[in-house]
């Protein structure tokens, strides 16, 4: 389960050409502003967005983070010279101060935030001092009763007390029924406990698409995880499937089943290699089952920043195999 939040989540707002001057240019006179250029179809954007949202919360009051849909705001994309997304730019005092392209691991993005913050302190020392004074004067927001129960659930889950964690999360949801993160935590623990049907029922309770991209990525990842586990419940053991494929290397059904077994085992690179081989041999086989399975894996891993490089690599390989 994801670590509990230590503070109230920060909403990363959508900026358009109409609101850019106020939300970005004017705001960058008071604190550094980091812009995430993204698009709904962009897989690497989905990998990067949860990292940016997490850091937006950690750096709240010191760095402002906004997002711009590059497809809907072509004028801004052209003004920044955006040729590939995700593209992240930092503005200080209305000027471009730093930038990077592509999905990066959290450690590198955190270093970027710290670099931008230091650059702001050097370029605009008076504004930086005002931020420090405001942060020192602001009292820490107490956790809500529902969040306190969610935090307790995280501690119980870390100790292996899954039933206790489930009870805490149910209590959190009784206090705050719309707490999407708690419901996703509950589904994740049910999966860990081997109760996929219960997990599926909890995900079905998320009746609308979560507004936060991190929560949306978790929803997709958990749904994909359940689908992967369901796909192997009636299959032979991984070792048996590997032996069967060695005996019949042209049998696409056996290779497909082995890929799913490897997904369930967490050996994603090996699974994706087998699915790519099926696509190279017959991309239409089983109603494009191999391509769909690869997309399912990408969705499963989208919420895990440590998997960003693997997902990016195999997305490129998939694109090459399909072209």
C-alpha cells in the first residue's frame, strides 16, 4: 500500500491559455512555478504525473505545480518549443529557468525541484524569504479522523496485520465514504490477501474517475493486477509452461499463457518479451491478445515510478513491432 500522506494533498491545477498569465506568470513572481505539459494519450505522462503530484504536496508553499494539456493549448506548447511530452518547465520571475523531457524517476524529479527552489532563492531572495516566513508561521494541518484511520491501516498492513488494516479502512470509509485513496488502499490489501473478488467490488465502488492522476493511475493498476491474476488462476505452474514452450517454441498459445504466468510472478520484462515475440510472429493472433496484454501490463505498472524506465522501453519496442 502506498505510504500515507503526511499533509493534505495539493491539487495540481489545469492551466489554459486564458489563465496562464495569472496562474503562471504572476505566480512565478512569488514562488517558482513548475509546468507539466502532458496529453491524455501519452503513456510516459501517466508515469510522470503521480511523481509530480506527490512532490507538489511535499513542496507545497515553496513550489507551485500546474499542468497544461499540450493538445488543447497549442499556443503555449509552441511558445515553449514543446516537441515531445512529457515536457516539464520551471519559471522563475516570468523567465524559463530549467526544463526536462521524458518520464524521470522520483529521485531525479526531486533533484529538479530542489534545483529550481535554489535558483529562486538566488534570483529572487526577497520573495524566497517571504515564502520561508509564511511557511514558518503556518500551523501544521491536523489529520482528519478518516485520514488517521487510513494512517493506522498503513501501519497495520506494514506489520502484516491485513485484517486489522481492512477494519481501519472500513472505518475510514464509514467516516468519509468518498475517500477514494482509502478505497483503493482497501482493494490493494484485499489483493494481497488473495481476495480478488472483494478487491474488484471495492474498485467498482469508485463510481467516477478520480480527479487526481495518481489515484486514476492506481485505479487502472489495481484493475489490471486483478485481471492478470484472474488470467492465470486455471493455468499450469510457470515451470510447466516454460517446459512446454521449450518443447513447442512455435505454439503461440503456450507462449501467451507463459507470459501471463510471468506477469503474475512479477517477472514483467520476461513476460513482455514473450508478448512482443507473439506480435512479431502474428500481431492479429487471438484478436490482438498480445498487444492488449502488454497494454494491461503498462497500466498495471503506471503507478510505480520505479518501473517507469521498463514501461518506456517496452512501449517503444511495441511501437516498433507494430510499425
